[in-house]
């Protein structure tokens, strides 16, 4: 009797003796052993606490009916995880037909189905969140009528419309008429490629104002075969504003650059004229003085004439200094070339060797032969010579003096350090005047106050920098950095 019954039903519960029976399929589904004694109470404990009240309510609702009913709930599997069960059950009444005696039915494992449904719901929620939180406007339009079927908040924000108002519009009602030709081209693109854009146009706000947008989209079909358009609409008002400002700034910069170039050209011409004329006039004055000396030998004995000769000599020297500065400031980057500094240093050291020996100054060099800089050879030679001769000129006479010259590469720059133990400079007093013109800091007979000024100009012309540290009667260190790449 029971054998045949289990052919059709997975479970049966007797309301008279409270016995609960399952067939082998049920035990297979749940993972429990068929020999286990499973009471109604124990079986209820296996049902997820969140699902038990609704199951009891469903049973109570159908207890006086012999109709089949269905309910889905979670059941604790033997492995500790919950599985989803679909129960199709029915009450069985006794011969009197007034009171049910049994409840029986089938139990089906629908866990995979439920997981798929959960995944679908999860993806739907995720897409909905992406749709609503997208930083770009999104719209769904009917291909034939252009009617808006769906819009997200980002699309609505700049328009001034409510969602309800916007969904009463079609594609053409928010597009200015001057874009009709472009629209036709984009529709043709959709028919050929299944997509359109990106392209720029304007949308019309509720108040009639226009604002720029960037659009792109794809053609899709719904389950009924109706064509729809998913469009991504980006408000590019700020982008256009930035473009306009950049364009205005560029025009202003180009205008200033044009003015600067004109001014530089005039200044360059002026510098050449002044430099040439000053040299010419200075040379003429020197020739006149020489003629006067030849015609009147007694002039050399007059004190006033001696002052005139000295003033003329000073003028000549000043003009030479100014001419050198003008040439530096008019240098062009096209004159810059990779220069090996090792031979330049060696050349200068050898040229000053007699003077260094006479002043008891030892010169040490530590420079890789492959070290180079990007600049003007004559400038570098002048810079190196100036630092070397200064170290000799201002060496201390009461101790053995030295000059250490070293070089190293530091990224895109090459650094050269000139370190001596000479007289040093009072940086607190003269630090802010060190590289100014005609500033001297020692009472040396050859000090002109022009060397460091010219040196700094030469270094900066080659896009370099100069640093100095010094202490009186201890020594001075100059560090120059000049690019080693363009």
C-alpha cells in the first residue's frame, strides 16, 4: 500500500497519528539519511525561520479544501546551506468528508532556478542603479516616432522638464530645426551600422534656451521586434565654456607674443645700434687723444689730461663689458649644442697653471670624460675660466690653497662644483649683491665687479642655475647646473 503511494507522492503527513513520511527522493534532495526519525517539529526546524510563518499560513488557508496549493520555501540541507523547495500539496479527507486526515504532495528542488532568478534580479537592480546614477544622460526612444520612452535624471537635470513632461515629448521636439540634416545623416548611419555618433548638436530646454550636447547611440529591437534607440547624451556646456575661454586666452597670448616679438626685434636692433655706435665713438675719442699727444708732448704731464686718458680707458672697458652682456642676452637656443666639458676644464686648468703655481694653489679635477652639457662652447669656456681664476685670485696667502672641480649628472642636468678654501665672502653682507654688476667684495687690484654678473647671465641664457655657499676665511663653493638634454 505504502509502496504504491510513494510512487506518486514525495511526502505524507497523518493528522491523526502525527506521522511524517518521505520517499527516497526527498532524502536525496535534502542529504539526510532515510533511516533517521524525522518528527514534524524537527522538520519545521529545518525550514528557514523567515519562510515558516508564510508556509503555516498557506497550510491553514487550505486545510478545509481539497484543492492543490503551491508554496516555495527554503530548507536547511544537511551540508549547512539552504536549498529552495517548491511544495505542491493537497489535503485528503476521510470517508465523512468533513475533516482532513492527511496532507500529501511533492517536493521539488528549485535551487538552481531561484539562483538564476536572483542573478537576474541582481543584474536588473545593478543596471537600474547604473542607469539612474550615470554621469551621462540616457534615453530610450521609439525609432519610428522618436518618442521618449525612458529617461534618467542626468538627462532631465539641464532641461527644466519633469520626468512626466519629458516623456510626453519626442526626439524632434527637443532638437532645433537647423540640425535636421545632421539628424537625417545619423538615422542613415543607424540603418547601415546599427549605431550613430558621436556627434554634437543642441537640445532645447523647457524655457526655450539651447545647450550643447554630445550624443551617441545604438539601435535595438524589443521582444516584439519593434526598433528602439538607446542614446547617451552628455551635457557639454562646461566643456564648450572652457573651450571658449581657452580660445580667448590663446588669442590673447598670441597677441602678447606678437607684441613681445616686435619689441624684442626693436630692442635687438637698438642694442646692436647702441653697441656699434658706442664702440665707434669711443674709438674716435681714443684716436683724437692719440693725435693730441703726438702734436703736444707736454699734455701727458698735465693732471687734467691724465684724468681724461683714464676716463677714456674706463669708457672703453665699460663698452666692452656692455657689448659682451648684449651678445649674451641676444643668444638663441639654436646655437646650443652638446659640449664635452672635460676637455674645456682641462684646457682652462692648463692655461692658468703658471698663475696657480705662482699663487701656491693646487687644482684637483674629478670629471668623467663623457660628461657633457647643452649650451654654447664660448660661454662654458668663459664660465669655467672665471671660476678658476677667481679661486686663484682670491686664495688665502696664509695657508696651502686648493681648488677642487667635480662634475656629475643629475637627471636632465649636469652639475659642476668649484670648491676652494680661499678668502670667502661675507654672505650676510654681500649675498644679495653677489651677482650684480660692478659689485666687488675684496680689495684686489684686478677686481672689476663684472665677472660674476656676466657668468650668471651666461648660465641662465643656457637655461641653467647657479648656487653659492661661502664663509669668510674658510672658502667658497659654486655649483652650476646646466641641462644635458634638449
